């Protein structure tokens, strides 16, 4: 069996999850702390992929990533290649589509910290950055574990968005979910069943790890 879709999917999930943590953590921190009038609109934009059909998001991304689109044109102007139907395009789509699965658990965890620990740290001389890394992040570790796991798992299971912006190029954009679809379309049910079973086990393990890790972390809390 050709395992290139598996490795491509794992690579995409690893890269996307890393970017999601880099982007989603400050967004979640700002949403948890701000009283700005822009909080509600930003929360709504972040949560859009939860309710928007993947094909709709994929269509607009395809338009934006095309050579005539604003992102595709800007990328080409700095020496980049084609964004649509490329691994880079898949990463962009995956980050946008999985963003709420990272931001929302982190935001909830940051909000649960409250003001008291941060005020105590400030009284002891800790600056804003120091308070974030030494107080906020350790206290939000359960949310961090959940965000990391769900972000990775959601990227692995994507179909509609990656199909719209990546197409079906073997070895380049054919991820696991698309490979399953191709096997079913070709009446290769044995291969489709094997890949689907693998995803089913993976999904169960993801949920098990999240619940198990959170239970262990909760037990360690004072």
C-alpha cells in the first residue's frame, strides 16, 4: 500500500499545529484578557470554521491563493511559487480551518486562571512577558494539551478544505482523507477500510489522551 498520503498528512498536521500554537496562543490570551469592543467580532471570525461549510472556506481560500488572488499574487511577488495546489497552500488552509480548535480551549484555560495569580506575580516584580510564561502558561497547561491534541487531530481529518485548495496530486497534496475518498471512488474498499480503521483508532486515541492527560493534570493541582 502507498503510504505517502499518511506521511504527507502527518507532516501537514505537525507543521500546521506548530503554527497554530504560535498564532493561536497570543490570540487566545488577548481574547481572555481584553475588554475591547473588537473582542466579539474577533471571536466570531475565529469560530467561523466551526459553522462554515468547508467547501465555502475552501472556495474563498482558493480564490485568495490563486495567482490572481491577493495572497497568491503577493506570494509570487516575493519569489514564492504557486500557493494553490501546493503544500504551503494546504498549511494555510489547515491553520485557518483548525484555528478555533486551538484558540477556544486556550482562551477558556486563560480565563479560568483569574486575576489573582497574575497580580501576585506582578507584586513580586514579574513583568508582563514573565507573568505569561511563568504563571499563565503553566496554569493553563490542561488547555494547552487539549489545544495541541485537537489541533493536530483536526488537521489529520480534514477533507473539504484541502480538496478545494490542494486538489488531488499524489505525493504532493493527496492527504489521508482524500486517499480514502479515492479508494472508495475506485471501488477499492479493502484499502479504504484499512485507512478508515486507522483514522478511527487514531481519533479514539486522541480523545483518550486528552481526557487522560487532563485527569492527570487535574489530580496534580492543589
